[in-house]
C-alpha cells in the first residue's frame, strides 16, 4: 500500500512538472504557428513575449522565409515603442540572414531612421548626431540613386540643424564662463555652417527642463 501511495505521489509530481513546463513556453511549433503567435503578442502589446517567441521560432526554423517578414515586423514594433537598440538588433539579424543587393539600401535606411527617431532632444547626445551624420553621408555615397534619398536628405538637414544649434549653445556657455578661446572655436564652426546668418527658430523646451538647460 505504501509503495502504491509513493508511486502515485511520484506520478503526480511528474505530471505537475510537465504541466508547468508546458505553460512556461511554446516549442515544436511550425514556422507559421510561431509567426501567428508573435503577431498575437504584438496585438496584445507584449513585446517581451514577442521577442521570446522569436527566439523559439529562430532556433526551430533557422532559414524559414517567414523569418524575413518577422524580423522586419519586430524591428518596426521596437521603433514604434522607442526601443531603438532592440530595433537595430533585429535589423542586423535581418541583414545577416536575408541581406542582399536587392534590399541592402532599405535595411540601411531603416537603421538610420531608428537613430533619427531616437533623437528626441535637440541639444543632447552629440555623439549620436555626429554618428548619424556620417552614416547618412556614407549611405548617400553608397546608394546615390536610392528611392529613400529624399527621406534621408531630410533627416540629414535636421541633424545638421541640430548640430548647429548645439554648437551655438556651447559657444554661449563658453562665453558666459569666460572661456573665450574655446568660444571662438565654436564661433568659427557656426560661421562655416550652411545655417549661419539664417533666421532659425530654436526648439522649445518644456518649462521643467528649460530651467536646467540654462546652466
């Protein structure tokens, strides 16, 4: 009797553990089933689950054509949620798996757009601005006839304007703190800009941030 009771307990523990494992995540799905699950995750606004299920899909279906669409959808979803580093991860994955001369300019464009969308404050993140300027210049040189040329040119103009505004802010700061020589260096940068002597409307800051931007 005791042996039977012990056996029942073991069976119960085993079934319970199997149930928990089943509920923890999905596995052994077709590529189409993974794709549908990821779309459902996105509809539920659960990007974390979508990322998790992409990993399952990618490990079980290494080169399935549905991965191509899934990677672009996930990249765009992370851009929409302002999660630009994750968006770049998916674009890099896309490039590794499906990159070709046919779509190379599109992937490069999406990566530039992710950086552009990440640029939310006009006088912060100087490194991001300078990096983006170079990426855009390289892109236009590599793909002079790309259909994305007008969009990227617009981004470049906005980045150039942001750098001009940032240099003007730095120049004023140096003058206020008595660092005349440094201020003159930035004054020269402003003179060399296409926006010098043009009437420019400076970006407005929220009142709670404008207090700190003055210092």
